[in-house]
C-alpha cells in the first residue's frame, strides 16, 4: 500500500488564492507546536511573533521598512519565476548593487547633492544587473544550471564585500572596525517623519504597480506567461527562450541591486560585513506566497517582514534564538509548496506492489 499523487484534471482558481492563507494558518499551528516543544507558552509566543509587529505606530513603520527590500526583490523574482527562469541568487545581486552604488559616497565623499543619491540608485541597479548577467550568459552560452551558478555567486559577492570593508574601503577614522565611511545627507534616502521610514517604500510600490500593468496589459507580460507555461508554443510564436532568460535575470537582478543600495543608504547608512538579514532568500518565499503576482508580492512582503520583527520581539520576550524567524520562514515555505502541490495533484491510496516491483 502506498500513496501516489494523481494530477488533477483542472486547477481550482479559488484554491489557488486560498492556498497562501491555508499555508499561513498551518505555519501558525506548526509554530505553536514548536514553541510548546521549547517549553514556551504557545499562545503567548504566537502573540509576540505574529501580533506585536502590528501593535504600535513604531512597529508598523519598521514593518514597512523591512518590507521595502522584500517588495523590490520579490516582484523581480515573481516575473522571473513566472517565465520559468530560476534566479536563486538575489542575495548576491543585492550585495553587488550595494557595492557598486556605494562607490559614489566612498570614492567621491565630497559630492553631496540630489544627483548623488540618483547616481547611487542607478549604479545599484546596474550592479545587480551585472551580477545577474553572469548566470544568464553561462546558461545561454554553456547550458550551465542557473540555480547553482546564481546561488554560488551569492557567496562570492559576500566575500567581496567582506574584503572591501576590511581592506580598501575601511573607514580610516573608524577605529579599525570593518565598515566604510558613514553616508550623510544626500548620500542617504530621505526619511518620512521621525523614524526610519524612507522614500524607498514609494519606489518599491511604484515598481510593483508598473510590473503588474506590464504583466497584465502588455505583449511583454504575455510573452513571459507563455514562455513560462508553454515554452514550445512560445517558440512557435517567435519568442526566444534565450532572450527571456536574459530579460528575467536583468530585471530581477537590477531590482535586487536597487534594494541593496536603498538598504545601505537608509537603515544601514554605510557598508559593513552584514548588510542584509537574508532578504534575497526570503524574497523567494515572498514571490511564491504572492502567487507570482506583483500586487500579491506587496501583501506577502508585509507578512514576511512581520516575521523579522516577530523574531526580534521573541528574542527579547521569550529568550529564544535569533534564528527563530528563519525557522518560521522555512516552515512557511514548506506549507506554501505543500498547498500548491495539493492544488495540482490529488493524493491517492494505491494497494499492491509498486510499478518497479512489478517489473
């Protein structure tokens, strides 16, 4: 006796949109069991993790701040994954964008005008695109696996960042700490109010809206959907798989690089060995939780941003590890993929020997 997955004749649109909600509820139940196993009161722990991030104006502002890079990276990845192009290296592209964008305040520190910030943002996007171009070209020219290449390049970018802030770009007046000079005035993102909320969120939402229109109303969006769902039909229509790989990597890499330079020009304020808590990897979950739709990604990014705040609150209130947020993100990804699988396939109990045993 065994369980097999049988492909459903038709995919339910209602279940497709209900799937993320079911996945979140399942994650909360699983989280309660994890907290109970750790000897923490499950209901109180879930309150700290899932409710406190929405409990005050300060926490809501922090929620938006943490959601900004997730939106930028997530909408780019959603387009790439919709085209069946698997960019797993957004974390490295974020780092590359932060590095190239930071050349302006580090190498031209006296330049401090509105054009300075604009140059940083443009260079940040270019940095992410150039880093993403490597796996794209290797896939097109050599047939390399884009998943492995883009993932390995994450560690190359992070090691390059570490070397620069400990060596050539280290602040000479920083008491030998591994960090660059602090960014000031127009070398940072303008803030809104007294907190850390900055104009980056408006850039992120604007890009999400533009990509939503592109995906739904333009030929390019149609090309992305066709090449992702029926590549053979796309080739008959004259669409190029190689051009789609290049487009998807440049778009997702450029937005990841833009997220990186916005992060160092706002919440971080300088280059240091760690500039991201893993936004590039979390954005993969955001893309799938948002159903690979730019508008859905915005909502999903806010939910995943809450996991970062909840993890920080749980460290203080419950005394648990700072890796708690990563555990919840991993559990959420598991449930998202599980729910999506059950939308496409029906579990079926089969009696008798397996097909291999029968042979």
